[in-house]
C-alpha cells in the first residue's frame, strides 16, 4: 500500500465548478499535511498547509481527519488558471522528508 | 519566499557519461536538502536526504554509488548521476529545508535526457 494515495484523475470540469480532491495516508504518526500544486514540467509549489480544524484560503478549503487519516481539498468557482496537478503531501516530523501522493490532475475548461 | 536554484535546468548527454546537478539555497542556509526524481505522469519520489557535513541518507532502492550526493556547504548540495543510462532520464528536483519557518523550498528542477 502506498503511503499517500490520491485519485489520479484527470478531473475535467467547466469554469465555475466546485471540485473536491481526496487523499488518504497510511502512517498514523504523520504530523504535517500539505497540498502542493504542480504545473506541467515545473517544480511543485506549496498551495496550503492542512490542519485538523480545517482552513480556508480564498476559493480553497482544506480539511484533515486524523481518525480516518484522510485529507481533502475543495476548490470553489474553478478558474482556467487552476488547471494543474494537485499533490497531497505528508511529513513525519520537523525537518523530515515529505511523502508525495501521485497527484490528481485537474483540467478546467471554458 | 525563499529561493532555491538548480543548475543546469536541462541536460542531454550520451549513455555512460556522468552528470552533475547543483542545488543552491540563495537567501538562507539549509542544513538539510532533499533530492527527488519524477518520471512522466508519476509523483515525486524521494531519492536521498542530504545533510551538510555528513553522508547522505538514501531511500530504499536508490544506489548510493550511482547517485553521488555532496553537501559541502550550507547553501550547496550536488547530485552526480554516474555512468548515466537512458533509464535515468527523468526530472530531478531538489528542495532545501528552512528551519526558521519549518518549510521546504523546491528548486525549479533539472530535466535529464540520456541518449
């Protein structure tokens, strides 16, 4: 079983749609959780950290359920510029290595 | 945000040659840097953790004699792919850990093509 699992997609949605990505992780000792965004042939960039209380940044909302070892990302009012691969990432301890999911590809169409 | 650079951004080489990739943290000191590899349509896979002044820690399945890592200063780590073969063609990305804000910053990546 992979340490971090995501639905690879692709998700093809129209502009303005709401889209949700799910992720599960296997190591219950994982301490930090993130969503990264990766554009084609570029390095990943941090989108947002994920907390148990849930957090929101504009159109993006992230949730963490430690009991279920489940992480989600919700994108509201999708824009063309949201098209990218979204990576679910977990980290075990401060300074520790990041474990990446395989990524979920999103394509937002006009 | 913090800046991490990689050089070269793209390299094409013949099979059997060695290729060195540099990763630099430009505006902070990084005691720990990480090297990842990403094949097409796949996620980033950690190859090794590079600690300044000590030997790198390699992930299972990564050959330490093939992928030589040197972290000689707090701002520079190098990855040398020795005797490269076509199956080593991939996107190599480094990241540098910034301790004061507990965040990793990624370099722009190096695309290696071995003919």
